[in-house]
């Protein structure tokens, strides 16, 4: 009888250890999944600097890969939102729009250029890009103050004649 009782106690102890082991195993698996998910999320995020992303965007832009340029610029802007970044994003979107004529791209370019002008209202390049894109979108009256400000800030602008012509045509449009 004592042997039978000892064997029941042994079985009970073994089951208790198995239960603890199973609990520990489950906790470890949960921790591994949580950590693994965190590692996955971390691995999908770019640890590249904004400067590296802007450089990659510029390389893609120069190669004519505008969707990749747009993606790189957007990622860079999330890390370091600066006027030049929005200006580069607007350029990539404008070139992509010129390639496939999707109206949403033109609006996105306008939004990017507007943000560039908001961040740096005295940058002739951003003003020209925004004003020129407004003009190209048929928003002639809206384009005038931006185009005029380009010439006000840079009276000897290399594209002065073309800018003056755009202003003249925009003023004539009603």
C-alpha cells in the first residue's frame, strides 16, 4: 500500500512539474512572439538617417524612378520635415504626373510645394515650383503672387523672361 501511495505522490509531483513546465513554456512562447513581433516591426522601419533617405531619393529621381523617389522623400520628411524635402517630393510627384497624367499626383505635388513655401516663404525655387505648378494646373490667378515673389526676391532670376510671360498670361486669363 505504501508503494501505491508513493507512486500516486510521484505521479502528482510529476504532473505538477509538467504543469509548471507547460506554464513556463507558454510564457516563454508569448514573450518570444512579442519580442519577435517587435523585432519584425523594428526590422521593417528604416534606421537610415533623413540625409541618407534624401540622397537615395535623389538617386532614384535622377534615374527616372519617380515612385521610389517619392517613397524615399516621404520617409525622409517623416524624420526631418524641411522645406527642401517637400520641394524635392513635389518635383518627383510632378515628374511622375508628367509621365502618367494621374490628376491625384498633380494635387499631391501642389500640396508638397505648398508645404515647402509654408516652411520657407522666401525660397525662390519653392515659390517658382509652387507657382508654376498652380499655373500648369490652370489655377492662373492663384499662381500670380508666387511667381511675382520669385522675381521680387531674385530680380535677375535665370528664368525671368519665362516667369514674366507666365504672370502676363495668368493676368490675362479670366
